C-alpha cells in the first residue's frame, strides 16, 4: 500500500513540475499582404499573406500548431488539455468548427519544416496548409515568418475583418499531446493597407542620376479615424523584416487617416541620402512598417528593389587620423565603366569640399579583382571631419560611399557626438576603443529612455527625429560596468 501511495505522490509531484515548466507564448503579430481579391461567386476576400510572430518555446517542444478563426466565430474557452478537433471526429471536441485554417511546423535538431498533416484530426481539419515556407530568426523569443498562407475571409475585401489565433506546442513523437498553449491572439489581415514603389534613377538639380527614391501610401477601409505611425527601414538583404536586424531607419512619421484625406496618406517622392546612392544600401529593398492603436498587429510592406546594381562595389572604406594627417583607404571588389574617385570632406556646417581625384586603376574602368586606393589629407581642424568618396562613371553618373567621421586634431574622449548642439534633431555618434556589444541609451531630462541600442555592432550611429531639449547619452562599452556620459542639446 505504501508503494502505491508513493507512486501516486511521485506522479503528482512530476505533474506539478511539468505544468510549471510548460509555458509558451505566441504573440507580436505582423502581416504582409501579397495579394487579395473578392471572389465574385462567394463574396469572400481571398487573401495570400505572410504572417510574422514570436514564440517563446516550451522546453522540449518539437511541434508547434496554429489555428485561426474569424474573431466573431472564435471558440468558447478551451483548456487545451487535449488537442483541438472538429465535432465530426468521433469523440471530437468541436473546437476547430468554424476555423479558417490550421498549420504546424517541426522546430527541433536544427530543422524547421512545415508539417504535412494534422494528426489529432487529419481528415476533417478545415483548410489545412502545408504549402508555405517558414523561416526562423533565433532570439528571446524566436521570430518566425510564415510565407504564402492563403485564407478565404468571411466577407469581401472592402470590409475590415478581425481574426483570432491559438498556438500550442507538442513534445511527443506523434505531435498530438499538448505541452503548452497561448490562446486568443487577435490580428487583422486586410486593414490598414500599405504599399510602395522604388524608382531606380531620379533626375533633379544637384542630385546624382544614380540615386534611388521611393514612395508609399497607407489607407484604411474602416472609414473611422485612425492614428498611424510609420517607419521605413532598409532591408538587411534577407527579404524578411525583423526589428532586431533591419535597424537602419530612413524615415519615420505619424499621420491621421480621416475623412479630410479620404482615409489615405501618400508620402510623395522620398530620397534617402547618403544611402540612396551608396553601395550596398542603394541595391537593397525597403520595408514600410505601419502600426496603429486601432489594430493589435503591425502591417508590413516590402518595397522591392529591382534596380540594376550600382556599378562599383566598395569592399571597404576607412578614414583614420594620425596626428595632423587623415589616412583614407578604400578597396573595390568590382568596377564597371569607372572613371575614378573624388575625395570629399565636410567640416562643421560647411559644404562638401573636393580634396582631389584618383583615376581608376582598372583597364578601361572595368575589373573583377580587388583594387586598393589611398589618399592622405593634411587636416588640422579641431572639429569632427566627415569624409566620403564620390565614384564617377565614364558617362559621369555618380555614386557615394558611406560617410566616415574623424575626430578633430587633438580632440579627446571615447564618445564623440556631432553636431552638438544639434540644430535639426539629428546626431552622429562615434565610439573609440569600441568592441561589438556596446549598449547605448538616450535619456531625457526626466530620466526616461527615449532611444536604446543593444549589442551595437558598429562604431558609428546616426540618430534622427529627436525633440528639442537636453539629453544624456549613456554608453556602456563591452566588458565595462561604468557608463560614459555625454550631454547632448537639441535646439531646432
């Protein structure tokens, strides 16, 4: 009898610990619509979209399942002690009745694969999807992108429709037991909407013809006032938006969509120097990210870059001071119809000054090999100097390198902010003795963190859209506990 009691107690204790470690979260939705139309026969909105979300996995989880319903048809409270099934299944619990779709994926042992069936109810599960691709960006939590989901929304595409999703995780070999769940995550697929286009070459006075430009619009079909925040980022090259890796913000703003603008915002033509004519940025796509308090999820739009790549590929460009001299070095890995390079410098608020010209080393301006170039500038300026290289083709089209900052002559300090005070809310931050992994915070006079950068992987940051006032820039270098502090003033 004692043995039986002991076994029961051990099972109870084991169950307790199983529950305490059986947590998973499923949240932070983003939606990118690929196509949509209203079916003339059914009147339903047929939409193909990419779904972005975070998962903080249950330890030991192998399979993750997602079910989606129209919010107004979302199931009654369900404890997820068993897997959801349809009422058609003998002994089924009916949770999947009225659902729009189900999909799942395996995420163990370095593999990430869509699942081809739903074992708890393989015959009756509504609109099971396996013809999609899934990618993971590991983190805390992990970020997933499911590309190419197809839904038939209950109403036409001219009606904003709320959906609700459940996610649950399984640990067993048959993907049927429930280890943890995260339920009733709402999101909208078709409202608000955003789209944009990129123009490869623009012509304007004083603008290099190789410069890119873009425009986008944002609209709502709800016909109710909607406060919108938008940000435009340069894609890091993988074609997937991730806030942790796509951090180069070239535009941000807010707008009210209301009856006065027909519930639509149009950005107009936007340029984004220096990136719009600088490799590799000018050859990358852009992301428009839209958020609003009216919706629980973000909306993404990819502005695809189908432009012919800029002709000269810069492998590296450096600018370093040694006493009164600044040594410039740049390396190209390929050149096409390249005439040569103008070296340009800018001090304080002065205009860009041409220091000299170096002709291309490539025969006829064409090369597929690495070529190295050098230039020495005698510079006694006590302020920050900015350097860039303007590459010119044989037909006089021009592109620019990224801008490099160099300290003033005898200027000291491990953190330099330029310009300071700032007349327009824009700052450049330089870090000396830098190693990847620094933490940087911009703190206002009330002690609030207005901007933060974690695990900084560059010794130069560009900051914009700061409001008037005084701030403290606080920098923790990798491996240090004491921060470096710099007072910053914004006076627009």
